[in-house]
């Protein structure tokens, strides 16, 4: 997993309003700047589709996700719901500071 690069993309979108605008209109064009060594296909798809829940489960920092959500027009309640739904659909957070331990029972 290239969690570093997924988070780097989101960070760059947050820091560069022109890049964010291009991403909203043509995400594949923006993501094409990142090669296969930097982003896997599932990561690229999650970013392109703005799948906040899957990105969260992949381990993307919630603070960065919050900025991505705001920058792409996702309201706070929908953001929280997306994270919950991501865990429900994709399982526990796999990496990063929000990683969840499997239930030992």
C-alpha cells in the first residue's frame, strides 16, 4: 500500500486550489501524474470516486480526509456517515493512526 502517496495527493489537493478545481472536474487527469509505483489501482479508484470510507479504512488520516471532503463539497454529517459506512463495508481500519485491532473474542 502506498498510504504515503495517497495522503500526499490529498495534501496537495488541499494546498493548491487550482489543482483541487481540476480534480473536481477531471480526477483521472490529476491522478495520472502519479504512476503505478506511487498509487495502486484501488487507491487511485478510491481517490477518483471520493470514497471517503474506503480511504479511511485504508488508513488515510481523518484530518486529511476532512479537507478532501470539504474541498469536494461533502457536508460534515455525510463525512461522518461515510467513515462509518466504510468500516461497515470494508472492515476495520488497516493502517495508520486509526488502525483497529481485530476483536479477540
